[in-house]
C-alpha cells in the first residue's frame, strides 16, 4: 500500500505539473486539439501515449544519471558546454512563466474573488514558500490533494455536459486543415509541456530509488493526462463553435451550468496555478543552489520576491519574444529524450 501510495503521488505530481492554468481554462485544449474536430480523438490518444512513455523515460533517465536538477540532465543530453546554455535559457523561461503564474493568481483574487490583487500575490507566495522549503515530499503531498479534486470537478462538468443537446459534437466535424498541422499539434504540445515539467520531474526521478515507482508513476501520470485531455475535449466540443470566442472557455461553460460550481472551478484553477508555480520555483531554486552553493531558503525567498516585484509590471513582452525560441529548443530537447537509451 505504501508503494502504491508513492506511485500515485508521482503520477499526481506529473499531472499537476503538466495541467496548468492554460489547460484548466480550456484554451490549450481548444488550440491544440478541439479545433481539429473528430481527428482530435486520435491526436489526444497520441499525446497520452507520448506523455506516458516519455514521462517514464524522463523519470528513469534522471534516476540513472542521478540528477539533482534539470541542469544535470541537460548536460548529459547535450554535453557539458551546450547543456549549460540550454539550462541557463530554460532558467530564464521558467522564471518568466513563473512570474506570469503569480500574476494570474493575483488576477483570480481581484477579478473573481473580489479581493485585492496584492492579497492574491501574497497568499500564493506564502503558501508556496511553506511547501517548497519542506522539499519534494511536500510538493508530492500538495499535488496529491489538488489533482484528485481536479478530476472530480472535471468529471462533474462532463456529466452535466452529456445532457447538452450537442454532447456528441466531439465525434463529428473534420475541418479542412492539413494533416501535417493536425499531427504536429500533439508533438509540439508534449514537447513544450515536458520540457517545462523537467523542473520538478528531473529532481523527482533523481530522489526516488525504486525504479518501479518511477515507471508506474510515469504511466499513471500519462494516462491521467490523457483522460483529462479527452474529458475537456468532449466538454468543449459540445459547445463548439460558439465557445471558441471566449478567452476562458471552460469557465464560461461551468458558469452556464451553475454559479456555485463556478466558484469551486475557480478554486481548482487557483490550485493548478499554485502547483505549477511551486514546481517552477522549486526547479529554479535547485539549479541556482547547484550553481552557486547557496542555501535553499534564501534562494527560494529571493526567487519569490523577484517574481513578486516583476508581477507588478507584467512580463508579456519578454515572453512573446522568448516563447517561440523556447518552442524550438523544446522540440530539440524532446528529440534528445526520445533518442537516449541509457536506462533501457
């Protein structure tokens, strides 16, 4: 029972790291899958297989390398010199996306909960600090709480959606889009999300000694992500094409179902932002500590303060410049993970 508990914790942490705010709002699923009609069923299946296979491979490879942070893995994948630059660039992107996550948490508090923006920032910072300084086991615990709630909420939305007149919309419609673009979507989606998730998955793989826990945890995580993708796709497809006009399509659907459940859905979105924020800060702190030799607590505090300061001004211009380049590097990194066979 203890072993299966650890397997579920690894799987839930994997899911919680991948399933961020973009996933929860439905915007990512709409852009990468649902807009392609019934072909999305096959591309979601392909994405689930990739997440399960490469999630296991990433965890096991990190275990074999004995990686303390994602820099150790990148040095192994690309060599010492190139790996160092890849890790440095990843650090910049992680910091940028971490700042955006914090700003998103503040916006939820101000726009939806009617609290101040600053209150949202400070609640997120304090919760994150007390989780991160307790290490990887606390991060596993938080995801073990948030992810099951997320599954329950998504299942409820699916049940309500199945009563909608257009509930079978996910089985119909094939837009005139080149097949290359359709099949590139799951590859790009997996490449980007896995390269971001390495911040917490690599040290997780390096810290757990039992390979079977990592293997089964990666499998559980990949299957869980696939189930979440399919569930949200069915929900979104039932309200297409009107729902594609909204910035937060899942939020719009939940609001139409019931206002009380809309509040719970917002709590889930905040939880997903929190788990991704924690994962990013944890990964950043490990790499900085490894490079500098500083203690964990002051490094974590410094990262939290910096993200707080920058979240006052926004980070969109920098991210719009860096993200296309990061997408390219993610694809190369993705290919290297597939190619490496050390642990097999």
